[in-house]
C-alpha cells in the first residue's frame, strides 16, 4: 500500500532533486524510495555482520591464522 509523504528541505536541494529526476527519468518519489530501500538493505547487512561477529571466539582452536592460510593455499593451489 502506498501512502503520501511530505518532505521539507532547502529549496536548492529540491531543485537539485528535480534536475536529477529529469536526467534519470525517475520521479523524485522513486528516487527517495530507492534511497530508503538502500538504507534498509544496509541495516539488514549490518545486523547480519553484528550477529556473525558475536560468534567470534565461540569455537576455540589451536590453529593460527597462518595455519588456516596455509591450509587454504594447499587445498586450492
């Protein structure tokens, strides 16, 4: 469902948005919606990254990073 949103901003920024809209062939509404979709996707990505980061150190290992790199190189090279 679509709803109406009123934005208030500097007139110069509005003019810039309208020029960009004309050049890109997209409405200002579409441009703003796309921006918020990018923000939403970035927030989702950050949430996943934070969740994965929280798992760091959960599994203890005697292997070092250099051991892991050597293993990967021997496996793929």
